């Protein structure tokens, strides 16, 4: 996702126009159900890519996790901090505008410009709507970059989505179990935790736990056309 790509422009337009049906008004139930099973110690900083203004970040913070959310839309970040209340500290870090509110930092900028030096304190991650927000070629790039940022042994939770057969629209895009394994399996140990209820529109979520393989070193999957 680059600053002038059609994908970027569409994402920014969605926030500008309020077309954010993917946003939940409550934390995702799979997070509250499965996160404790991962055994991530309190105090571990959690990376949340393409975070929007997800309330899942507040849920994590309330359980003792510093949170680092990455989001391209500055409007989403401003809404998150305004709705949360509390003092906001703003500063610049490299290519990013950073908002800090309590134990949550929101980095405004391109996920692919976030580098390993900036991720030094990351010890866990959570992806509810990042992988499925990206088209196929960019998903390959995302999986590779995520693995670069995550240290060996770090644990995470992924919520993917499969759409009804023949429904190829997006975002969110359909990412089935075979693709999750193909993209993330080389660099993460994967465990399929559950499939959600089949929704009326034919969509179905799936929940995965991930553990970053070690030592640090990244195997790239497929051909990156992004």
C-alpha cells in the first residue's frame, strides 16, 4: 500500500465519507475469548496493523498491554483519540505522525514504511482486519513484512474471513485457510482455533493463533507484485 495507490485512495475515501461498516462498536468476541489462551504476559507491547479506530486496542490496553497501532488514515486516529478522551501527546517519528493516549500509540502512515528498528519493543500482535483488507498481491507483501517486524517466539491472533462462493469483492477480501497457511506458515507456527457462525451474507470468520518461528530471518512466499 503506497501513498498514491488506488487502494490507499479508496481507504482514505472510506474514512472521509464514513463508509466504515467494518468497524465494530464493541471489542471482537474472538479477542476476549482467545487472547487469554495465548499466554502473553501483561506489559508486552502488542502491534495492531491497519488498526482503524478499533476498540480492540482499548481492550488490550485495559489488560495491561501497551499497544502500537498502525493506520494510514489520520482521520481514523483522530476519531479514536477523540472518542477515548484523555490527554493526547503528538509527535513525529520518522515517516509517521504519532498520537499517544495512555498506553496506546497510534502511528499514522504506511504500514510498509514501518521498520524493524521502530518495532524493537514489540512482543505480540493482533490482526483482526489487516490481512483481509488487502488484495491478493499485497497480502503476500503484508505477510512478509509482518514477519520481519515480529521477534521469534512472539505470539499473535489472526481473524480471517471467507466470503460466499463467487463473491470476490472487497475489502474485506476472502482469505481461506489454504491461503493463510501458504502466506504465514513459512514464518509462523499456526493453529486454527475456530470458525465463526456462518452469516446471512455467506461470510464466515476464522480465528488463528500464531507463534513467530525463530531465529529471526524471513522466508518470502510467492511473487510480490505489489
